[in-house]
C-alpha cells in the first residue's frame, strides 16, 4: 500500500506531467494554425509538401499527447478515488517500482490492460 507521502509525490509528478503535456499540445496547435496560414500563397510543390508534412506531424504528435494526457488525468482521478496503485484487473497493489517507471499505469506487468497503455 502506498503511503500518503508516496501518493502526494505521484500526484505532484502527474500534475507536472499534465501541465507539460497541455503546454506541448498548445504549442503544436499554434504550429498547426501557422502551417495552415502559411499554406496560402505557397510557392512550389516542394514547399507545399513540406508544410503538409509538418502539419501532419504536429497533428500526429497532438494525438499521442492527448492519449497520454487522458492516462495522466485518469491516474489523478484514481488518486482522488483512493484506487491509485491498485491494478484495475486484479485489484492487487502495483509495485512502486512500476509506478515510478510509468506513473499512470493501471495494471501489473503480467496483466492485460483494460485499455492499451
């Protein structure tokens, strides 16, 4: 069982990660908007292809960030609910070493996750 000190430490870490992810999403979103604005009046097909690639890359990055953000928010909810650190599959405690490596994990190493991690 995690101590209240451990829970606070994980909560602080998850909140910092949430803020960092939200910041990266905002930066990517601004980049996407700038790329769209730059596309009007593009000179040649090489420039157009580069801008399209940049926009698609930023969109893909945002999709990955949004998935991670959902996992972080879910972990923070579990802290509030008192279920953080317990497997959603078996209910067994997740080793602190696993939580240190992946603080938003919801399962033990040998369990199949409820949703893909």
